[in-house]
C-alpha cells in the first residue's frame, strides 16, 4: 500500500513537470510569434538575412535568456543549428 502511494506521488510530480514544460513551450511559441509578426519593429540589421532575423527574434523573445545562451556564440551565415531545433 505504501509503495502504491509513493508511485502515485511520483507520477503526480512528473505530470506537473510535463505541464509546466508544456506551458513554458506555449509561452515561448506565443512570444516568438509576436516577435516575428512585429519584425518590422526590429533594427535594420535584423533584416539582412534569415539568420540575422532569427537571432533578433530570439533576443526579442527574452533578452536576458538570449544573452546567457546565444550572445557569446550567435548563429552565423551557413552554420547549421543543431541546438535550437
């Protein structure tokens, strides 16, 4: 009986984690879509190429996150992105 309760609590934690992850993914996609539709408001340098635009959109989604994750090594022209997906 105790074993069964422990698994139930573990399953609930995984469910909450999946739910939080799903919510974060939805929030990211919504912010990204908003930045993409408002691309006209991005600096001129962001319109030079699809890669430059993608970097700008990601920075628009979350400036602090972009600075922590991508700013030190931004995606360059011709480079294949294996991390961002």
